[in-house]
């Protein structure tokens, strides 16, 4: 019953009682001939009206207490829902939604109505507390049932995703990287020279060879990925799913590219520096070839192998040259020993600036895509990569968000166009292990 109706009824009944009592008093004073039975009945009626007024007052007080208690309960549970993030800095939306559903359920509204009736009838012997010993709350809010309050006591989410680290080949860190708005880029190779000879004062002057130029064309090949996620997951997940997917795709693109930079065959992908043929004659320059220097050992090498490879590179490229090898190969380098079984590590390699690995005074780049040691393997490269190898990017990564073609999933069509090739065939050398 609405509070306004209760108040009005109470007021009307109170006035009626006063009128009846006043009439009774006046009649007694005048000692009029009044029917005693009628007066008795009138007294009984006054008593009934007084009792009704008391009940209405109890009902009103009960409603007020129930309303206050329910408001306190809602406020305290809302605080619990808001504290779903144990750090206190966020809000657990899942917990809030579960709590809202609990409050809106018909079952719980009926329970509240019963509780108000109990208060009005004076059946509750103590004031209702939303987190006290009341059986009503215990019955409807349980941690073991998500729908009935379990999400109000959620497990802690650290907000951190533990990502697996994949080994790769960081060729970009040392190569020449260019960006173009075209589908391919062309390089002119000025790698030839004319002939010249001594001549006497009056000797005949014959024609000499005219130098030629070469050309290297690097097309931008397309790399793509198309992961998808449901719209509901994108809306409700506790992390930014789109950003997470973008990061995963970007890192995968990097690894796929790095593999192609090392061993790619140039067919719909970059051409790797290990894909080039050896020179027909040692130490004789030949365009579109990369010289391979024999290690001198079957499927292995020694410290002299590294010295020979290093010294095969002309002086102009030595200043910026670095080694590139697989981590397992580097491990074997550190275990090389002399005839007295003493480690040669300090003789051919050391650490500089804390983290930089070195062999013979030059940095070592660990590249997972380099071949393992085996017969005829190309396991070590020594090069000035800034001159030796060029990577060409066509603008950058593009993402097309497609929520239509695979509903209820959203596709993230991601593309990148990249090409690469050797552009200076004199600036790098490769160690080839013997058969």
C-alpha cells in the first residue's frame, strides 16, 4: 500500500476516534437516557479502530525499515561489484551485470514482498541487516552459483597475458630498410670498370672496354593474415581484443618476413641472402652471386674458419660488418678449444657493453632461421648488411575490419607488402661447411 494512502487513512481514523470519544463524554455528562448496549458497542468499535491504527503504523514502520535495509543492501552489493578488480582501479562489469540480474529477478522481488509482510506482522524479532544472519540473503546469494551472486566474489584477473616468445632473425636491425609508394623499386648496379693500360709516347692507342651497369629490381610482395573474433567477445572481453590481435599479427608478420630475408626464394616473397649461387671462381667478382668460403671441416669449423671468412671481406666493408648465425652455432663457437684443451672463447670472442656478443671484435647477431651445422650447410654469414642487403616496404601494415561477411564474427583482414634482395654482392661472405 502506498505511503500516502496509509498516512491519509491513519489521519481519517484518528479523527473518527476523537469524534466518537468526544460524543461519548458529552453523553455521559448529560446523563441522557442512552442505550447501554449501544454505548458498549460504540466502545468496542473505538477499540477496533485504535487497533487498526496501530497495525497501520506498524506496517508503515516496517515498510520504511525494509526500504532502508534494501537500499543499504543494494549499495553494499554495488560496492562489492565495483571491487571485482582487486586493484581498486577498475570495475568488474561481469559482476555488476550478474548483480543487476539478481536484483531484477521476479523471485527476489517476491522475497522482498514477503519480508515486508513479515516486518508488518511483527514476525521478525530483530532488525534486518543485508549481510547479517538473515536466511533470506543466504538462500538467494551464493558464491557457487554465478547467476545468484557468484560473480560478486570473482577470481582475481591479473590483467597480464603471458605471451610465448618466438625466436626469429632480426635482419631489419642491420639491413638497409627503405619505404616506397610504388609496387617495386629499381636499383642500378655500378659494379663494373673500364680497362686501362700503359702506353708509349708514339704507340697506338687501342679502344678499351667500356663499363656496364647492372640492375636489381625488388618487388613488394604481399603478406596477409585474417584472424576473426566474435562481436560479443570484442564487446565483453576484459582486454582490448583488437589491440591484442593486431600485436599478434604484427609479430607474426615480422617472423615470416625474417625467415624470407634469410632463406626466401624470391617467388611471391623476398629473396633471402642465402638463396644466391656461389661464385664460379673464388675471389673473382660475379654479379648476382655471393661468395661462399669453405670452413675446411666436414660439417664443422674451427677458429681459423672464422679468421678466413672475416679476412675474405674487403677492407671498405669491415668497419660495419657483423656476424650472423644460429644460437646453436654460437654455442659451439664458445666451446672451441686448442690442442691443450683450453677454451679459445677469450681468444676469438668476448662481451662488450654488457650485452653485445662478439667474435674477432665484431658483433654477433643470433638468427634462428640460419641453418644448423651440417654437411654443405651455410651456417655463418659475415657482412656489412647496410650495404649487402636491402629491404623495401610498401607503406606499411593495413587492416580492413569486416563485420559483415562472417557474422557474428568480425574479420581483421591484415596485409603488408615487403620485398628484399642482395644489392651489393661484394659486401657479404658466407661460410660453407664441407660435406
